[in-house]
């Protein structure tokens, strides 16, 4: 009897070993495949748009956001090039950035996008590569962005002229107001100048202090008067990364006030925005003052939230929400920008090559080691290749139902979408999760000490 039991145990162990070996092999194959697709897109950028902000993959033409290049794609992509081990490509990108990138330009830029793509990209480049040229550029950019905080409340304006410091647009949203803490805070820690941390932190606090009596924020606020212009509350675009940075500022800097703001915020979110009345877990739109539901829309940007829930320790809720996100993806074989989850109909049929659902699969796999998240990632990767790949890189989709392509490949396709796919499949030691906090643009930032 003991002999039979021993044989059964051995068979189970051998079966588990075989399964694990199969998973390791599949992950290795997928890791290599992601690298191949990265090079396909990167080489297209080099051939048709080198030195410019981005590539338009269908027309094979370069695109610059403001009529002059800020090296958006090379800066955004640099850390993932290093992670993938493409040393020759990294050297080329580094030379381009350090030789050509200048912020002394008479152009008006959107501070939020410049912060998450360029400032964050330069900071992670410095931490991973070590060349102080990246830090000098980051500090120059940080100084040129500071005027946005010159409002009565301390919350930032949306636009600033990099050369003159002229600011514009006092009507801003929580995401653009609150998504600078990691970048500006890291710049303070690396340079020893506290002003960046102080300005970004004050903006977070000022916004939080204007939440409603039930703990919610709205979509648009006047940064001069502090009055809400749009009181619709949700977790999607225009609010999303405000919540993300509350908890990440705590994890990166040990800022206890940010932790308290997150704890209070997530209570209100789960009371008034979480919705289980339509099958599964979703997050709705509601009036910030009353909590009354005003919409049942959910989309690709909301798909970031399982990752944030993982960081907060709420794995159960994160897993449930990821299942809903996966349903959204499977409606048409690739996710639309937005659906009405009450009817499960697409209300915005575009797919912008977004990374958020992949990001959440990566976090969930890290915390649970459940292979189903690898299979989700495999599905995401294969569908993106199937529908978005072009002769010259990757194109976003104008319509997920017809799979009609459109002429755009944002820099975040490199910085986030391909990076999270790669990290999901690659060995954990490729980038130890515990050593970094990812910015909203997926730039890994290490915990740093003040240089003073």
C-alpha cells in the first residue's frame, strides 16, 4: 500500500514538473516573440521617423507633436530597450537623445503628457544607464514645467510654453493635476532640490481637500477658483492616475499622507462607484456629491485599476475586475476604447494600442502566480499582432468591429504595451518587481535617497 501511495505521489510530482517546464518553455517563446515585434516596430521608427516624436505607420511619415521634435519615442522607449538587452539600439537612442534633445523651444506643451513621457523617461534612463546627461535634461525640463503651479490654489495649469513660461488653461482634471508626484518627487530626490516634490505634493493635497462630503472627486475643476466645473466621478480617463499616484507615492517615498488619502479615496470608490448589478464587477460614473449613478461606461483606461488594487492588497477585487476587463476584450477580439457594460455594447470602437489591461495581468500574475494571467497575456499579444501589425510598425484601430487600421503609433506602445507584455512573460529577475515603482507610463523608478 505504501509503495502504491509513493508511486502516486511520484506521478503527481512528475506531472507538476512537466507542467512547470511547459510553462517555462512557453514563456521563453513568448518573451522572444515580443522582442521580435518590438524590433519590427522600432526598426520602422528608425527607418521612417528617426529623430522625430513618432511614426505614422500607414503613411510611413514622421510626426512631431508640436512641430518640432522632443524625441518622444526614443525617450519613452529607452528603458525597455535596455530591459530587452538591445545594447546597440540603446546606444543609438542615447546618442540621439543626448545630442539632439533640447527644451529651449518656443512651444506650448501639455504638461501632463510631457511629464509622464519625457520627464519620467529621462529619470528612468538615468537610473538604468547612469549617464548624468539624462538627469541634466530631466532637471532642465522640470524647471521649465514649474510655472504650471503658479495658480491661486497651487493646482497646475494644463499648458506651458517651455521657453517663456507662459501658462494657459485653468480648467484641469484630477489626472493631470495629480500625476506628477512620482516624476517631480524623484527629480527632487536625485537633485536635492525639494521644490519639485513640494509643488507636486501640494497639488495633490489641494485637490484631495476639494473632494466632496462623500469622498469623491469630479472630472474638471478650475485651478484658480477651486470650483468644480464637472462633477461626474469615475475611475477612467481624466481621473484615473490621480488615484494611482496616491498609493504609489506612499510606496515609492513612504509618504504617509498619500497613504491616508488613498485609504479614504478607495473607501468612497468602492461604496459609490463599484457596480455588481450587471454581472461581474465594474466601476460606474456617479455624481460626486450624491453618489447617484449617472452612467455605466467602462473602457480601456479603466482597465488599469486591477493593478492598483493589487498594490493596495485587494487581490480578490482585482481578480474580479480583471475578469470583467477580459470580457470587454473578448467582445470583438480586441478591446474597444469604451463599452456600456449594462448592454455590453461598444460605445467607442477605437483601440489605441493601449496597455492597461496587460499591465493588470502582469500585476495579477506577480501577486498570484496563476497561469491564467499568462494565457490572458498570450491572447492580448496574439490579437494585437493579428489586427494591428503593419508593414511599418503597428497601427491603432479605428474600429474594433471591422479592424480598420488608423495612421498612428503612440510612443506608449513601446514604453507600456510591449514592456508589460515582455515583463509578463520574462523571468522575474529581468526586473525585480519589489525594487521599483512604475510610473503611469510604465517607467520603472527605484527608491532613491536625497543627494543632500
